[in-house]
């Protein structure tokens, strides 16, 4: 036992072997070597043989390589969920990426009025495009939709009451809860109705002189089915306005186009919300809009102007890269090219026939354990739950189990994210760019195809 410990190489011996990795600062190299040696000692303590110099050196090199690898990495989303908050939601269009790169590479007129040669406002850059794409009088971009909601409530309802249906006082995800945001804003939550049914009379009975706003929240991650009731937006608008209160509409995804044209259910659009009487509509930039992370507040000009002047507008402001990407994304809607340009819509528009051969190629790479199945691509985050389109997926059933395969796929470079369902790993080509098809096939082939380690299992 003790001789096994004694034969573990010294830090200096391993450092000498690292050689080519001398480009690392010495302190980092020493730290990696110490970690590798500690792991070797642990292995010996558990009764294993003493790892040799080459093994420990390789381990130290792997630790250093891991250090160099960025924490935030590109992944291939084969999960079949178009808007995955955990995977960073919407991928950007080419036009948005180019605009970001241009803005990043040099100085910009972010807060500089080129006509006057004097100080300008960053908020000016987004107003016109937000007006054009939503029909609003004015618009403002902040850090994200949670920030937009917090800001609207704090500015217009601090110390006052906000009425919310019990069916909408929900958790959106990541422990983001509407009642918590309300409390944080300093507004008092007045819940009305029941989880499944809320009538306009429920709101009417709760309205007092202290009511600043009625808040509507899009049920973006759950469905209430069966015996349900929910007032029309227009009814709530009339009621709020009769009492001098505001109607705030948290739309979640904030769709700018008719989703029914893509073969999925109708999502409320921003234009509908404003036409229906909402004073302000709030939505995310990186959900169905298909742009960068931000929160958009559009609606009445006087209200947006008040928000823009508030100190929170400074605290929650977006940077030049977000403005560049947002405007390039909105421009696609103005030009009517969102279906071709914006990845979210491009993916949704793909026909099943286009997906079948791609799914088949992946299934064939897996050999006997692979087949092609019909499945659904879900829109995900912020759109109606259950909204999606039928796809063809590769369904893989390796000897070692679907969870093993899903894990092995995540270890690929770039990592591939599949979903596990009914003992199979499902890979949906709709959310994968065609440029990654070969990588997915090769990775599956290496793990499950003829001659792979899994294939040779008994
Ligand atoms: C997603 C969502 C939010 C939060 O938006 P973020 O941009 O993630 O801050 C708020 N409300 C609803 C209804 C949502 O769907």
C-alpha cells in the first residue's frame, strides 16, 4: 500500500513532462498537477494501482485544457423545444449577429446625436421600430421582461393596489413568481376569482380608489382546461379606465405575427393587446420575437415617457449590443422577411417532409437501435403550453440505456442535447441547423453504430 503511494510521481516530475503546456502561468500548471496527483492518491487509497507518470501528466493536461474551455459554449439543440430558457432561448438571425459585431467592434452613436453633435438618448434607437412593429405610440427596451414588469409596477403602482386573477398569479419559471414581483415593486396584490374561473365582476368588486392597475398575465407555461372563464381584454380595459386605473398586459412571448400561419395555435399578438385596450404591453425580446434578451414595454406615449425618465430606466437599461441585435431583428418584421431570416420562424416553418430524411440519417447512424418516429416540436418558453408542430425524430435505444446516450451526447464537442422519452433518446432535426447534421450523425455513429463500444456490448 505505502509503496503504491511512494511510486506516485512528484509535482516536479509531472511539471517536467508537461513541457508543451509551458505556455500556462507556472502557478496554474502547479495547481493542475497538484490536483492530478491528489486524484492519483485518492485512486490508490481506494485500492487501485498507482497511476504512472504518463497517466498523471495526461490528467493534468486535461485539467488545463478544461480551464481554457469557455464556460458558456455553443450547444446543438436536438431537444425539440424551440425556446428553451436553459439553452438560451432564441438563436439570433444573421442580420442581428452582424449588427452586434459591428456595434461591438468600434464606437457607436449610442447616446450621441449626430445631427446636433450633442448628447443623445440610447432609448431613441428602438422607438421607431417598436412603433412600426406593434402599432404602439411609444416603446422602451429594458433588461428583460421581468425587469419590464417590475418597473411598470413600481413606477405606476408603488403603494397602491394591483388586481390579478388567481388563475394568473403564477410562477413563470426559475422561481419567477408574479406575486413576488408585485411585492418587490411595492404594489399591493389584490387577488380575485378562482384558479379556473375569474369574471369581470370579480375585478369590478375589487376596484377601489387605491387601485392603480389591473394586471393580465399570459398563461405561458400551463393550461387551465375544462370549466374555465376569463374576461376579454377589452372588458378589463373598459373597467380599468372607468376607474382611472391602468390595464397592464404581460404577454410573455410577445408575438408580432400570426402563429396560425405556421400551423400552430393562435398566440396573442402585441398589436391585439394594444388594440384591445391595454395601456402597456410587456414582453420578452428572446422568446417568439427571436431577438436578444431584453424586455419590451410598448403602449401609451405618456406612460412610456414617464418610464423612460425614471431612475429605474437607467438601472435596467440595455447595452449597445442588445440595441443593435434588437433593431436588426425588428427590421426583419418591418421588411416582412422574418420567416426567412429569424431562426425561430424558420424552424417553425419547416415542413415534416424536410425533416424526415435528416431524422432517418441519424437513426441509420445508430444501426439496429435506431428508428424514425413522429413527434412534436414544442415552441416552449412563453408561448402557449402545448403549442407546437409535428416533426420526425430519430428515436434511439442503445444497449446501455437512453440516459447513458443522452449523457454521452452532451459530452460531444459541441455538446448535443437530446430528450429522453419512454426509454428512448429522441433527437428532433427541426431545432438543429443543417450544418450540424454531420456532427450529430458522426457522434451517434461513434456511440451506437457498427464497431462502437456500445454496439459490442453483449
Ligand atoms: C417569460 C415570461 C416572463 C419573464 O420574461 P423574462 O424575459 O425571462 O424576464 C414574464 N411573464 C411571462 C408571462 C412570461 O412568459
